[in-house]
């Protein structure tokens, strides 16, 4: 592989069988996902072949939006970061205690979550989920300098993976023009290619290689670029979780180089939906076809009858004229009933329920419930996407919003523990559980005041435990309780001493007044 250019590697890794299969899946759902930029019409637009039905597009758009909202909720951080032992030690040296460290991570999480949605980041994430659902893979690039997320489809890249499905090599192909290149690269390109790129308006291919490479005992990725076959700049290296290039898959079989999307699991249903829709459309057109039959001996002028306007008088014998309509509407009803059954099964698989709530009003509990539904309904894909997109995205965003975390993350000395997916949503649900427990306590506590046999502390423990709330995170420790009791005792003693001193002062004043009166 060492002597091959990026362009040659792209063609070497490209699997035409996978491309053809995914083009069919895209035709059933969203054809533009597999649009080939090399197939351009005379008007300059990319050629896209569409299906006879639009249900596949509806289901794919719905599922992509729902999964994006679950993976990256707008009102809650999508990940939970906590400090490892090394991170805590360094933070302590910088004057941060445990409470300050938790507050710092909370600020980092919120800032990182907000930064993800600037510059149309949410739209790029939805597009990535569409590619994953249809083709099984996508390539994402996080541009930290511009705060943007860019998504590429299968037509734009080719990959190589190891036996575990981890990315080993990825080649991205992009199209640009000669005039868009810097002058030094333009000169090198023309020198290497001769007269191939004389015109500035000519199209040229740019290749980016993301190659797994170990440096100083750390696993990471080396990123290099070539324009056509001309090398551009110097290669850069990133630690594994800090590489801005991410290539997640929907589902991958160990040993294969390309993932498989959800549409492949339901290819039979989509094929039937496509075939029945085409038959229904063509048969519906045939049913609407009307032919007028005129008897051979009718004596009328057929052309005059055909060209006559509505209400016009035409000579002829109505008994020799009949209207013929082709097709049978009952057959079309049977086909439409079969379509409804197929659509119903696919709707359940793609979590389509018609109307959905406004994302800004969805609670953390509802998010967790929907995430668990996606986890069960999609066969664990939610957790797979969490590890393939959320975890590396969380590390990159933390470096963008925290100056303290950046040097340690790059060097590897600081490694925060990032929890994403359903466990991260569980933290937000703890707050919802605490609010519900508080409402229940407000209703039960008055009962403990009526019946003195009821222990209020046991009631509190029962309600908090029933709501799955970690009481150790809320209650004072035994040492803190002892310190609080000692402080309360000291405060009570001080108040009593002050009261006694006040009483003695009053008594002394009364005695003085009495002695003065006696004189």
C-alpha cells in the first residue's frame, strides 16, 4: 500500500457490489443520498432516479430526526464527563476541590452541547443518520475552527476495517475546480499532470486519507491530502478519540469493510412496496383511460366527433356509439389494501407514529423512554451509534470549550471518563425523579404530623428509594452529620450563655435600682 496514491487506494478499496446495493436502497428511500457526482446532466444537475412511492422517504426522514433528537437532545447534554484519577490529581494541584470539579464538568458539558448546534450542526447530524439508516455508513468531519459538522455519503469515500470492524483506512474523494486551489498547489498540479489541467474551470479531485497509525505507543489516525496525485501539505496525527474524522456504521459484520443499514433489513418490504406502488400507479392510469367505440355502419364522422367541443351539435346515431373504460377498480382496491399492510409493518419498524411533540417541550424522562424504545426496537443500534458518534464528538467538543482539558487530552495525561447514550440521559431523569419524590413527600408529610408513631425519616427514605434516587448523593455523611450536630450544640450553648449573661445583667440592674431607692 505504501507506494499507492490516495486516488489509487480509493479505487482499490471501493466495493461496486456494496455501491450497487446501496443505490437500490436509496432509490426506495432518499435517492440523493447515493447520487453520483460523475453522472451530471446537460443542465449541470446530478442525475437522480426516483421510485414510484414516497413512503420510504417519509419513514427515513422520521427515524433520522427522531434518532438525532435522542442522540443529541437540544435541552440536555448528550454526554456525562467525570474525572479520572489523574485528572483529579491535576485539578487538585490547580486549586479545584471535588465540588469545583463537578461544577467545571457541568459547565463543560452544557457549553459543548450548545456549541454542537451552531452553524447548522444539527442538520449535518440528521443527514449523517439518513446515510446510516439507508447505506449503513457515513463519514463526519468536525471543523473545530469554524464550528461546523460536515457529512459525506458512501459515494464519496471508501474504507478498510480490521476483523473487529474498527476503521483502519478511509479515503475521501471531493470535487473542486483548479481555480479554487492555492497558487502553489495549482502550479504543482500542472507540473505533474502536464496539459491536463490548463483551464481554471476544470474539475479536479481532492483526496483525504484517514489512516490508523500508532505513535509513541498511542493509537491514533494520520490525516493527509492529495489533489489528483499531488501531495498537499504535511500529514497530521490525532489521538483516537480526538480525530475530527468519524466513520460510524449502523451494523457491521466482523470481517467486512462496509456496514449494513436498516433498509437492508427490510429490503423485502421495500421491494414489495415499490413494485405494488408502480403497478398501482400504472393500473390507475389505465383505469382512467376512456375510449369511444363507433359502429362500422354508423355513418357518422369520427374525426368530427373527436374534435367537437362540449355542447356542440354533431350528426350521428347514439345507438352506434359506446364508451369503453379499461381496467377494474376492484383490482386497484386489492392492491391498495396490500400496500396498506406493507406500510403498516414498515411504519412500526421505523418508529413512525405520525405526529410528534415539539422537541423543545420533550422532558428528560420522555427522552430516556424513547431512547430505550429505540434501543429495543432497533436491536442495540442506539448504543452502537452512541459509541461511534457521541463519544468521539464529546471529546472533540470538550477541547473546543475548555482550555484546561485541551493540553491533557492531546498528550494523553488527562483522560476524562465520558458516558454517553442512555446512561447519560439517566442523570437528567434523576432530577425528574427527585421532583416527583418532592411532590409525593409534600402529600405524605402532613400524615406524619398527625400520627406520632410514623417516623418521618423512614418515610423520606421509602419515597426516595421508590423513585430510584441515590440517597447517599443527597444525605450528609456520618462525619458531616456529627460536625453539624457539634455546630448546633455549640450554637445552642452560645445562645444559652448569652441568655444567662443577659439575665444576670438584668438582675444586677434591678439590684442596683433597689439599692439606690433604699438610700
